[in-house]
């Protein structure tokens, strides 16, 4: 049993989610994402949540169960909130500085890496 697959994906208010078979469309205003899944899974929209269930007990069905639920959750988050990048620099032996959108990471005395 997939621990992730069991969890419903909650749909925030103001977000339109359409489920047609294995195709999921998430839309808010002009932003939209569309994904068609494959495998032995069933996707249902129940109220303000989306449920993903396997249709058989094969390994492929169990794999796609959790994967599809995670992808749908990321689609909902991406359209409603957006994505952000966070980087935590922790440790000794190097220095890091941010200049605009660039991170300058100095490793030791002779290495200079721009990420």
C-alpha cells in the first residue's frame, strides 16, 4: 500500500480541476497544467479533493498510484501558489555570496564555482 497514494489532494478555492479518465487539468485564470497518466489507476474528483486508486494489485499499478498522486499535488501547488527555490548553505571550509540571481561559492583557496 502506498502511503502517499492514500492521501487525498485538496483543491484550494479559486482553482478549477477537471478530471476526464486519466487526464487531469488544473487551471487558475490564465495559468493551466494538463497531464495524462498511464497505468492501472483510477483518478476521481470528490468534492474539493482528488483521489487516486489502483485498479489492480500489480507492481506497476502500485508504482503509478503514488507517483500520479504526487504529480497531481505538484500541479495543484504550481498553479495555485507557484514554485520557489531555496538553498541552505551549511558547513565550514567554503564561502558563499549572492549577487542578484547568481550564487558565488568559493571552495577552499583555489576553487571558485558559479552555480
